[in-house]
């Protein structure tokens, strides 16, 4: 089981979502920013490192929002989704094909990675969809 941390970053009622590059697994699918934990890292530390690497921003990881366990053909993941806020910088597309700020209702129209879909539903419920 691969431990992964993902960021739920909100700005003005919209959430930052990222489109995976065409050359990686689950090509061109949408996900929340984040990545695999390295040995010795907490979930929060992994999230802060990954957001710096992938988005060029410094974030502060907050409380855990949700957890998702999913078995893909190539990997089994356990993802912890953390509320997070950008402390400095503006998100840039350093690794992803595309970045967007979207409302939970707009997420329904995007092709999300299966492991992230439950979180899009939770955010929609929070919004009152």
C-alpha cells in the first residue's frame, strides 16, 4: 500500500485541481495536488514538499479532511486529503498538464482519478449540492 497525501486548497469557494500529464499513469485525469510520502515524512510534510515541487507554492497543511483507499491495476493507494492553504506563491503548472480553480459542482464535469472521486462528492455535499 502506497501512502499518499493530497491537498484540498480553497480560494473564493473554488478548489485547485490538477490534470495529470499524458505520459503518466491515469493520463489526463484530474486529481488534487499531492503525492507519495517518502520514508520518515508525516502526511503533512509530504504534502508541503509535493506542493512545492508540483506547484511552486509554499502551503500549510491543516486538518485531515478525508481518506480514500483504492486499488488501481498498477498500484494500491491510501490517500489522506488535507485541508491546506497557500502561504506564499501562486500555483504554477510545473508537472501537470493543466491547473484549474473549480467549484464542487463543476467537478462533476471533470474526469477525476477514481481514488479522488469520493472527495469531490464530499465537497459537493458540503456546498449543499
